C-alpha cells in the first residue's frame, strides 16, 4: 500500500494506492483504493471498508505517526510563541507607566496559574511559584503566592 499526499489547488487529499502484479503486463498495476481529506485525523469508515486488515493497520500506523509529528510541531511552536510573548511583556514593562497595565492584563489572563500548570505538567512535581514584585511594595497590589 502506498500512501500519497496530494495537494491540489482547492483541497488536499490522502490517496491510498494498492499495487498488484499483473502477469499479462509483466509488472505491477496501481489502483487508488480510497482517498480522504488530508485534514482528517482518522480513517473514514467507507475507506476503511475497502482495505484489507494489513492495509488498514498500515494506514492507521501512518495516521498515528502523523498525529504524533503534528503534536510535536504544535508544542515547538507554542514554546517559541511563549518566549516571544514573554519578551514582549518585558519590553513593554520597561516603558514608563506600563507596569500596572501589564500586571492587570497578566492577572486577567491568569498567567501565573497557567505557568504553574505548565511546569507541573512538564516536570510532574509539586512546584511552588512565589511572585514578589517591587510593584506590590509600591502599592500596586499584594504579593501572590501559589502552591
């Protein structure tokens, strides 16, 4: 079974091609057994019915590997965007008068809780995050402690 990704002008598809030996021709003959949208993460029922168990297993393994690669790419992109966003916050905080607005936005987005959850998910341990800001001492708010 050959699995081919086709990228047309209007849509992307996955083609499943079966090759069988044609003795009359003296070579293999290819036939498209099924096709489905390249955006599908699972094998459609109608296409699955046209496959042999061995072919179905091969396509399922290919789809699982594609899902794994896509998830890894999403994680990489999210990490890069997180670093960029943190850099933007640091840059904006250095501007006069922006610290209280940035702090309010971070609290609204529950950024500290999101970072704590991320670190617990990655490291699988109890992580305590303590925020002690000079802004809290200057009257912009209180010291936050999570844990």
